[in-house]
């Protein structure tokens, strides 16, 4: 049964990776994989896995265990669902706030101020904006916003593709050093592996280097000016919001997202609680702000209307893949993998670099979820190897950087890359030839900086 579980997970993952070839949404594959993995676990195991024997004995109160094992696995599933639900509610709240700001055209507050046509300066402006937008929002949303911006700034499609590639790299770099910038960093933050001050202070410099190295190489090759698209008869009157309303919702939306880490620090409540509070305040504000408008305008500017635009398939994908990883963790496969990595590589930095590069092929969400299952948070008094795995330990910090930025090596390696690929129809091979080496150079440069900061003297 252990082999069947692994095969089931691998087959499910192939369906997820080949989503565009098979024309089957990855959410469907993930949900099927996650539920079947738990079914195999419950039906195929007649005794508790070795690492759960003590927990099961305590649960069964010393009984025979034959009838209680399925109930025990049910309790283990509910334990995983507690963590999964926290992540899903957090993501749903964040996506709703960003969509609400976008519905009010709030991002125009910044994008309308870009006037330069020179290629190199424009590249740096786009890159830096993307980097900090991604930290404040998230890399997926930021990539969508920036592609919308690029279409207003660059008419030539091949040129726009180059900037779009830079957006992918900068969005992933910017998301790595913020607890709300990348879903993998968010998972480590919510799971208790990392705290906000450590994420920001220890990862911002490697992330900046990860952005600066590719942008520097690219800007040295860029000459001349970009051609702006011709805007034909813009219908300003069609916008149902005023400038004051756009500015207000933009400020409140960004402030609400930035408030979440503060709320967690002050109350020690799960991050999704702070996100729900921010969403509730913004919801109340928009209801009052648009109460005098007609029904159609209120609908497109309200949270109820925006909720229809949320990418609910992505939320269900996270549910399915995290369930599958949870089943592998319960079966003991992740512990065995952790031991193998430790013996094969023998160094936490090499392990994380390998995980980061692997995330360019395999989605970084299950990789980080697997790592969280493979290496539990160690006690503060742990020494030597396990000392890397305490809360805010170097392994977790470097994992956040590597898993967040390594996916830039391939266009399918991150949510930002997949979004840009879909929006701009960028060819996989084009990105491989033009951007992959730049992304890897940035990734390894940032990794080297982190090692010099914390690993060189160890």
C-alpha cells in the first residue's frame, strides 16, 4: 500500500504538471489526488505507521487498535484541515482585497505616473515596482497587475515579452521576503516556522540581489526607446469611481494587507483573522461609499460582486495538493525522504538550493508543504543539525528564499510565471532561451549572499 500511495501521488502530480497539454484544470487533478491518497491511507494501513505509534496508543488508550485506527486517521485529517483552512481563508481574503482595489482601478494611482520611454530606465522602474508590489500584495496578483501596465506602456509584443520575463523574476524575488508576498513564505509564516521580523530582515538583501543581477545584465543590452500603444478614444465617463474613491480604496487595501502581520504580532491570533478584519473594514467602507449609486455600479464595486472574480479553482488546488502532502506525511514517506536528503546532500544549504531548483519543475506549494512535514520544528535547545530547524532557524529562512525564487528558472515554475504565460501567450522555449539563465544567475547570487550572511562562519 505504501507503493500504491506514492504511485498515486506521482500520477496525480503528472496530471497537474501537464495541465496545459491535457486541458484538464489542475484543481480537479489535485482534489482527486488528495482525497484518494487519504482513502488509500485509511483503507490500506492496518496498523499505525512507525512515527505515529505512540500517538495512536495514547489515542486508543492501550486497546487493540483494530477498530480505532480509522477514527485515529480521521482525527489526523482534521488536524491537517485546521492548518489548511487557515491558509485557504488567508488566500481568499487577500485575493478579494486585491480584486476590490483593481475593480476601483486603484492601481492607476501608481502606474499612471510612469512617463519615461527609455528602455533601460523603464526596465528598472517596472522591476522595482514589481518587487515591492509583490511584497505588499503577492507575486501572482502583482504579475497580473504589471502585465496590464505593460500593455499600456509597450506596443511591441517581443519587447513586451522581455519586460514580462523581468516581471516574473522580480515578482518572485519580491514575494520571498514578505510574509504575505508568496504563498510558500505565507505557509511557513502561518505554520510557525518563521516570524515576520526574521522574514523581512534576513531575506530582503538576498531577494534584492536576486532581482538586481538579472536586471543589470538585461539593462546593459537595452538601447533606445519603447513604442507606446495608441489609445483610441478612452471613455473616461465609463469609470463609475471618482479619483478620490480610487485613492481611498487603494490606500485602504494596501494598508489592510500590511496590517495583517501587525495584527498577528499583537494578538498572536492566526493571520487569516487579521485578513478577515481588513476585508470586513474594506467591505463596510465600500458599502457606505457606493450606497447612492445604481444597482449595476454597486454590484461591480462591491465585495459580493468581486467575489465572483476570485480564482476559486486555485483555492481548491491548494486544498487538494495540501491534502495529498498530508497523507504522505502521515504515511511516513516525508520522514524517509528527509533522511535521504540529509544523507545524500548532508548540508541544509544544498538541500534548499535543490528544492528551489526543483520548484521550477514541480509546484513550490507541495514542495514547501512536504518540507514542513519532513522536518518538524525542533525544540529551542536543539544543537547541530536540528538547530537549523528551530523556529526562525536558518533552514526555514533559506527555504522561504529558495522556494520563492527558484521557480523563476522556468516559466511554468511559479504562479507568477504561469499567469504571465497565459496572459501574454509567451512560448516556453522562448523563456528558456531568453530568461532562464538570467533567473538562475539571480537565484544563485541571492543564495550566495544569504550563505555569506549566515553560513560562511558556521
